[in-house]
C-alpha cells in the first residue's frame, strides 16, 4: 500500500496503491503505464463486461462478468456517504471529470496498467491536480482479488473524495491512509489491527510524532505498523470530535503546524500530550471499527447490489 507524487509544471500527479496482498510489496509504486480508459476497453473487446456512465463515474468492467451498472451504483452510494462523513456535505456537486473505475478480470491486465510490483496489490487510485483543480480521477481494481468491492473500492474512493478538499497540497500520508482504512470493512480493519499489534512486539511501533513526520512511505517491514497505527491515531482523534473535525485538524496542521492545530481543534497541549492519551487508549476494545460499525446497513446494501 503505497502512495507517491510526481511533480510537473503546474501539475501534481497523485498516485495511490491500495490494499496489499502480500508482505513483500515494493516501497513505492508509480503507475507510469496507465493507458486511457478507451485503450484498456479496446484491449478487452469481445469479452464479457462493458461500460456505463453515471453522474460522477465512468465504470468499465474489462474481460469480466462483473456488472458495471451494479459497480457504478455502489460507487455513487459510497461517494455520497464518504462526502457526508469526511467533508460534512450532502450537496451533490458533480465531478468533472468523472471518476474512471476500471475493473480488471486478471492480475495480468491490472499489472499492464500499473507496472511491476502492482501484482501484490488489489487497487490503485490515480489523481492528477492542476492549479488546485482535479483533472483526473481514476481507480483500477482487480476483480480476482478478495475484498475488491468491500475493501479496495471504499479505500481508494476515499482517497479520491479527499482530493476535493486537498487539491492544493497532498493529505499527509498517515492521515490519508488512516482515513481510507476506516472506510474498509470491519473484518479488514480488525485484521490490520491484529497484524500491527503483533509487529509492535518486534519494535515496529510509530509514535505520534513519527507518524506526523512521515514523508515517503516506510520500508516494507514497517508497512503493517504504519497503516495500522495511522488508522489507530486517526480513529482516536475522530472519537474526540467528528470525522469532519478531524479533516479540519489535518488542514489546520498543514497551515499552522501540528501543535497549533492540536490546541485549536482538540484543546491538547502539543504532540506529547496527544501521545500520552493515545497510548493509554489503544488498542480500541472492539477493534478499528469506528466508521464501518456506524454504518453497517450501508455496507450491506452495497454488497447486495454487487451480487
């Protein structure tokens, strides 16, 4: 699970690889092989699948029997929920351009788009920003990977939704991944938590200050600790207020610094104060289930539409 940025004049290309399938994923993946959606569709012509467009999405299921109408319906439902949760808005501001969602039938098709190393992942979000405006939204998914609809799609779509709010500067990595993880299924979140707690005994812990300082993604042997603790810290702060308030904290920390943001948003006296409270609280008694547990009905509805 990695994310990277490539800077171009007046343009920011924001790429995200999601939901690792193995422990030996590369430290960074930059999707330099992306083809236009029409080229991907043409390469799978004559096979099952198809494309459909809704108000905010263009969904193509390439070489697979997955129904693009059902995927598009799930995407629209998820987008509404995520915008309400994280951006505190129910206004239907249409995405221009639409978010392209490509569902690949096989790992081979997926890797042709995302390059070597991507076979160890099940989803990727690609976001291109130009002068504070999102000019490309794209999600590639592997239909042959377990949890691609219930874990990878919500995770990647969360990154895309957040880009609307952070169109001038990338979301800090710990918050970006922490927020995306809290959109995954209960089962996936609890698995992540068990994994990082096991690794914590091997000295792979991150302090809050460590997480705030992360620029590039940590090496592979610290991936699970980074993702698990990013979600844990995000959840801890959200429980002190609301999800939308947490996003405001992240924005404020980018403008005024972490200490000032902690005092203004959470009345905490700096990072050390946060660290003491967070360490005393973790792990959460019932696992990392904050958002998924709050909206289990929505999750069940989305799963049913894809059957």
